[in-house]
């Protein structure tokens, strides 16, 4: 999937844009998501939810169940070869049951690997028709005789159909298992489900699917593990006039009521897709005409798919060259769905997206919306090889799929939009985000043991920031050495494992081969030795350079160094750290740090800067003299220090101050230098960090002085943009300058710059007077709506709600939805919270992020916390179980927690709901408790300190 944190990525941006709501999660952004991206728990119609909750996600390893059907992993006795699946979704309500349903038949041919009298196959929430009194019919193939069925039943908890036989299946022989079934086409965003929207005044229904990670079993009985690859013969039955899509090309044409598809390649169940809709499409003229973008008819007619189509062609070309492997399939479809839980899903040949991740309307979408389409499309296309052609063996290695796709995503996006400098943003969107969660003692190693990940909830938990973003930076260093750039290793890896599955050491093998065979390449250690330290132990080091002695050391970086790490590491929390550095503006020879070592020429009176261009995954601390030298350089001429490192110095300093005895005077220097900084990346880095101060202080008496100080620092940037945009009548041309303009306005408004309030309120009022003509530039909508609603009252809110309900473009709706959370009026916020659980008002996919927006507002936070505590049982059953959104909810609502009282409430919450459970939010809850504890300590140690220097500094400046 696209990462959950695509959502957060957007929110990150949006966050800062939207004044009071602006809360980029600087600490623990774990729950991605995105793929903006999230999923929900089913209604407990068959007790699944109850059972899952009764066994918390950690318990599966505690007891050893006796029977194979009590294990969450399939036995290794059977291996699927091919399936024939026919599905018939009904897009109208079934009169007798009152449900939307689908019916289906499936036949799977499997090979027996070990003699057995038992068939265990995944099956969830399907009503199987009895065939001769049993749930399935078994036939022997190629002369094999099938034993008769003794008994069969559905094992609800582990989601199996279990069939006991009267005799044994014989190793080496093949059999066919046939089933007939009926399922609900629910609105739960999982398996085969339905999405609804309004067009031409009427309700329309789409049947669509989301199989990752464990929902294919909800569409048809299958061996639902990624290594159980097979060929799928798919047929969809549907009404005339609707279009059926699946992974392969259709072979019967689309004007018939039954559409058969060519057999798929050998592939995993989680990459299947079935869609029936009356959508329209556009086709690319690029090379072959098999690249298509699908969406609602109106969206296609208005050209909203054009940008995605424009970038898909070049990116496919790029990836084929990069991987040196042609696109593996006969066609590439991408489709935008009104209801979709993740951000996007890389189904092989039929990629599904949220509308906001695929559709782009130049007239009303912002620069951020456009970039999101670009990067998500790049990410999903990258998966067509990495993930789909070669697939992880089991979900514990999810990062192998996602980490690599997240890396290559930037290469593809950069190729399609070379002027955007998109790679610069990895520091903000990936590195800083992972740092925040990976610095907690409750973090986890990138790679988990296979046996630690079993149940669906445990699998969902793997979809987090660490899986997506950590390896990126660890690999980055090797990439810079040229291993992957030479492209020999991914190509040989893809060739060897095409249509097959791998574990991470397979990739290391190929990287190591590349090292040995590429002339001029050498490493002090094997790829395995270097990489395993980064993936088998959690966290990352802080490297300390003492420029007085030249000594350089490393230490496990923990946000709170006093927190207890109870997870032992095979490497004792030491890493092989590649140190690229510069001194006095000149790049020096690189070092590999494992144990304490000395760099002889690191001493002297010139500044030393390490982790050049942040090519390594670590923080850097220096002796105080060197910090001062660096900061002097920043205040005299900051451009001598590379852009990315300016952002990194800011982030390191803020984070080291928190606990590492770096004097807070550092921040004073840094925030002062910012008044001269005009580049986006360092400012964004600073704002995210300052946001932590704001979160910790905005309910206390210290806030006034902080706000006053920051107002002074942001004003020059605000005025700078006012000037270069000729009084806000234009938009800057540079991609990152456009982001920075948004930041300047939103932060200025948030810090109370009066001109900013007037600007945003006037624009909004102009729109209210003439709703058909919105005068606000798309880039600025989020921040203008938010600030105007925050400054306004019921009239502004109701107007925005009306506009939200009328919005036909998903990105516009999303901007309004986040801005509605900006009001300061408590009853409006409470009403909005109620709306968030009403699917007729807020789509289910948007429920948790809406609550999070409200919690981001200082007035809304306590209301949101009360709300989720009061409704936890309901929220969990209706909306829980997803990969990203659910942990996002816990993270979001507790982000400000910083008092003993809140910690007590949080622990009480955990206790009170232990029986209901937290599902995929379990880890997030632990992180929230740890983070709250750290916040309490931070506030205790820093509040006074910070206030003191702020007051002094205020005086300095006022004089
Ligand atoms: C699937 O259908 C095709 C064509 O109808 C047939 O040749 C094949 O044997 C079937 N396979 C299975 C698994 O039933
Ligand atoms: C499946 O069977 C159960 C029990 O008879 C029934 O309540 C449910 O509605 C059925 N589901 C579908 C989709 O037919
Ligand atoms: C797509 O490409 C065409 C041809 O280059 C161009 O005219 C059009 O503006 C592009 N559309 C978008 C939305 O970028
Ligand atoms: C998949 O890879 C494994 C391990 O390398 C190998 O034994 C097996 O033959 C491969 N299977 C296919 C279908 O290529
Ligand atoms: Zn992905």
C-alpha cells in the first residue's frame, strides 16, 4: 500500500497550514497511512471481533494450540496452483435480506506436498452453500482419487474453512476444491465491498475490493498468504452498461453481462482486485494504449485524471529502465474510488486509489495535492516489480516491499517532475518522521521474527512509519556508494525471484554480489553485517563528535535517555555508522564508526559538520564550542551549510536539547537565524519542532510569551512573501517556495499576526458573499478556510459545511473537512464529533482523521478525548482493525498529553477497555503512554528554562 503516512504527509503539510489545528506530529507519528490509509473492523456478526479482542495481539505466541486450524498460519502440506473464480456483485439491495450481496463460485487446484487428511483454507464471513452436505466438493485430478469428506466446518477465530477427509491426499498429486458461496457487499472497505457516491442526483454503487493484508478470504475461499502464489482465472458477472475490471485484460469485451479475464501471472492473493462500476476512463497514447485512468464519469469528463495519466507513462518508462525489466503485465489500470481506506493499493494491474491520491484538478487543487498524486502513483507503480513480481514471504518483512518502494518512489517522481527537487523532502517526510517513533523505547526492529506476526491485527500493525521509511535511509548510504545505482543488484534480484517470494537476506545476497563484482567498490564489512544491525535492532544512534579531542562515539538515541529498553539486541545497540563529514566547508574522507574512534583532523577552530546531506540514519551531537561555531556560521552566512543539513541541525538541536544537556541557548540562536532563512526545508523542520513547544505550552500560562516571540520570528517571512507575491496577488514559481508561502501565512496567523487574520477573513468573506466564485488560491485554501473559521462563528462554520456537502472534488472536500475542525466554538466542535460517526455525513474512511483534526485544535482536544473514551466500544467495533488510521487516532488525540492527570486517564482508559481491546492501535497506545511520560518530564525540566530565555530574548529584541 501507499504509506499511511501519505495521509500524515499531507496532514503534515495541511497541519501547518491550518493554524490552530496545525499539528504535525513531531513525536510519534507512527501510524501511517496512508496509506492515508486505513481499515476497519467488521461488525461482529459472527463473533470475529469479539474473539479477536479477547485475545490481545501479543497472546498468539503465548500458548501453543494443538490443532492446525487453531494456528494462524497455514500448514505446509498443500500448495495452490490455480483458481477459477466467478463473482457476481449486486449493485442493488437484496429485497429479502435487506443487504447488498455478492454470490460466487470458486475452484482451486492445489498440489499436495505432504500426505494429509486435512484441508485448511482461509474463508471469512462467507455463507457457503452445502454441496452434498459439505462446505466444498473435492475432486482428484490426473487420475488421483479424492478421499471423501468426513466433516467440514468454519473455524471463525482463525478464519478458516476446515475439511477433514476419510482418507489421505497423496504427496505429488493434484486436487480441485470447489465452493459456492454468498457474501455481503458491505461498506466496510475490506475484501469485496461497496462504495457509494452521488451523480446526476442519484445514488450510485461501485463494487470494489481491498485484499491487503488478509481480506481476500472475505471474497472467496483461498490460501491467503503472500507466498501461496497461484494463477487466477477471474470472471465477473455484472449488469449491461457497467464495466468490470480486474488484474488482467478482459477477454470478452465489456458489453456483455459476463466479463472473463485472461489468467493472471503467478501472484499473491492480497494483490487481487475486482471492480464493477459505471466509471469512465481515459487512455494514454503512450507506446501502447494499455494505460488507463478510471474514475467517476464527471471527474473524467472534467479532466481530473489527466495529470495521473501524464505522469504514468514517463514513470513506467523510468522504472523499466531502472529495474532493467519490462512491465510484467499486459495492461495497467488505475482507478479512483469514492470510498477507500488506505491511500492506494498496488493490486497488480489494477491499482486502487482514494480520489485525492489520483485525481487532480488544476483549477481547484493545490501544489500539495498535485505532489501527492505524483508520489503515490510513483510508489504504487514501483510496487509492480518490487512487491508484486517479487513478494515478501511473510508480513514480518513488510518493509522489504514498502521500504524499497518508498525509496524508488522518489526516483520515479523526480524523473517525472525534475524541477521539484522532490528528493529534498525525504528528510521531512521520512527521516524526521521515523526518528520521532524510532527514538522511543517502545519502538521495534524493522524486521520482526516470522513467528511474532500471526494474527490479522499483528499484520496490520506492521504497516507503520518504520516499515515504510527507515530502510530508505539506511539503504541510501549504500546507494550513494553506487551499489543500487549500478542497478545490477535489483535487476539480478528481480530476475532470480520473479513470480516468487523472498526474505530480506536474499536482497543482501544480491547487494553483496554487486559489491564484489563491481570494479572499484569496496566496503569495510559485508552488506549483511552492515544492514542487519540496522534492521534487527530497533532505534538508531546519536553520534557525538568532540572537536577538542577528535573523539567520536555512538550511543543508542532515546527520546528519554532514562527510559528502560527491555528488548535485548544481538548487537548491543551499536551500529556500523557511515560518517560523511565536512570541516570548514570542505568535504572530508568518510569514516565507518563502530567503536569509539578518533578523527585526527576533526580538531581545530573551524566548524565540523557530520552526516553530510543526511545520507545516514543517525543524529549528531557536538561539543559546545563546535555548536557555537556552527551557529555563528548560520547567523553570518547560512548558505555555506548545505540546505538539507540546515534542516538537520535544527532537528538535531531541538531533539538533543530535550534531554541531552545541550543548553537551550542553542534554540535561541537557531530561531534567530530563522528570521534570515527563506528556504522551505529548514523552515518546515523548525516549525515541526516548534510545534512541539506549542503543543506542550498552548494550554499554559507560558504560551503568551512564546507566541509573542515566534510572532517576531515569522513576521519577516510573512512580509517577504507579501512582497514577492505583490500583496498576495500571485503565487511564487518555485515548488518549495509555494509550500513555504503556505507555511508563512499559516504560522503567522497562528501566532497572531494581525495582517494575516485580516487577509484570511476577508478572502473567506468574499467567498461567502459569492459562493460560486471562490477567490482563494488553491494552495492557500486550507490555511485560509481554517483561520477564517477559527476567527469566525456559526455563519462561517455552516457556510463551510454547506460547501463541504456540495463539493464534488475530493481534495476540496478534504480541505473543508479539516478546516471545519478549526472553530473555537465548543458546541460546534461537539456537533462535528457526532457527525464524524455518521457515515451519511462523514465517510467511514474519514472518521478517524476527522476526530484527529478536532483533537489538533486546542479547544477540541479535551472534547475529542472525552468523545473517544465514551464511545470506544462502538468506534472500535465499527472502525477499528485498520492498519493506519486506528493507531493514528490514538496518537492524534493524545499528542498534547503532558500532565500526570492525563497520564492517569490514559492508563485508566487502557484498563477500562482491556476487554474491548485496541486492535491495531495496541502499539500506538503503548507509545502514547511512553510519550506522555516523556512529555511530563520535558515540561517539568524545560518550561521554566524556556520561559526564562524567551523573556530575556524578548527584552533583547524589544530594546
Ligand atoms: C478453469 O476454467 C478453465 C476454462 O473453463 C478450465 O480449463 C480449467 O480447468 C478450470 N480450472 C479450474 C481450477 O477449475
Ligand atoms: C449469511 O448467513 C447468516 C445466517 O443465516 C445471515 O444472517 C446472513 O445475512 C447471511 N449473509 C448473506 C450475505 O447472505
Ligand atoms: C498533460 O499533458 C498535456 C500534454 O503535454 C498538457 O497539455 C496538459 O496540461 C497536462 N495536464 C496536466 C493536468 O498536467
Ligand atoms: C521460488 O524460490 C525458491 C527458493 O529460491 C525455489 O526453491 C523455488 O523453486 C522457486 N519457485 C518458483 C516457482 O520459481
Ligand atoms: Zn506500498
